[in-house]
C-alpha cells in the first residue's frame, strides 16, 4: 500500500503513521525526521536546511524531492510505504507522481487529518520527543512515567525548537498557503479520505484502521476479479 498522510503540524501524522507502519508492515518515511537527522550530522546540506526547519519555513522543493526519491528507491519501499510530511507543495506532489510513474506505481490513498488550530497549538506546545527513539509524548494527555525520560528506552525527552508558539503559528500559516492546495489536487484524483483528527489517538487510529482494511479488501477483490476474468 502506498499511502500519504496529510495534515497540519501537530495533527498526529507521526503518531498514526507509526501505527500504520507497524500494523501493515510498510516503512514510515517522515521528511521532518530525515531533516532533523541531517541537521544533527552537521554536514554541508545540514547547514543549508537548518535555517528553514528552525523557522518553520519549507525546505526548497528540489532538496526535498531528491531526498525522497532516493529513499523510495530502496528495496524496503517496493511493496509500499507511508509518507508523513511529504508532499507539502503541489510541486512536490507532482514530483512524487512522476517518480512513482517511472517505477510503474501510483499512490493508493491520501489520508487527511483534520484538526482545529486551537487544538494544534495546545498539542504542540506540550509535545515532547525522545532524542533516542523518536517516541512522542504529551505533557497532559500522554505524559512519560518519569518526567523528562522516555518510557520505552529511557532516552532524554526534548521540546523541538519549532514547537514554540510563535513558530507554530508560522508553520500553520505555511501549511494553509502551501500545503492546503494539495487537498484539492488529491480530491480530484479521487484518492483522498478525510479523518477527524480531533479525538484521542486510539479513536483516530480506529478510523484509519477501518479505512485501510477496507482499502486492502477492495484491492484484493479487484485482483481476484482480474484473475477470474
Ligand atoms: P515536520 O516534522 O513534518 O513538522 O517537519 C519539520 C520541518 O521540516 C518543517 O517545518 C520544514 O521546515 C521541514 N520539512 C519537512 N518536510 C518537508 C517538506 N516535504 N517540504 C519542505 N520542508 C519540509
């Protein structure tokens, strides 16, 4: 299954994409995580992208497209993937279509998580991430057992620099201007499904799981028909 999960920052894309990856056995590819790793490596390219990520602006399309193209060409993506945080512009969506088309593939589904702005600010300003394994916590809804420490690996929890309220507002503005047009792009293609991202993690997950199970059933009945016919 080739899936894109779309939505404003803080909609829960990473949390849900990790669950999809685990249940359906597809790699979770998060461009934000890739950029944070590149920045931590203090390479030339890391220095180049750092200023964009820290201010909540988008990294230029040609840099992102190249990184994603390379990642998707690895063998673990042959049977599918879930892309989180990519595409973020119509240009990126077109580049993704081209890359898939060249490999004789196409996207199966785009999941849009819809969440109100107030809920996003509330979530992101309380978000903490494990520096070691990437697990995500919320200081009120899902706090770690020991403050500042990851339950899973005891790694140190930190607040992303771009999770400050002023930067969050900028990221929301960028989302509205640059990424929202993608919703129309995928609606027209008939592959977009909207999911209410406001409820608790498990409730959102139930909605997504149902949609994906239906999609898998549909795909297998289509291929049965092809074999019969
Ligand atoms: P995220 O973790 O998805 O919120 O991404 C963090 C930051 O990485 C974003 O605010 C952008 O600066 C950068 N970034 C991640 N994905 C993309 C993308 N597809 N296009 C441009 N910039 C991106």
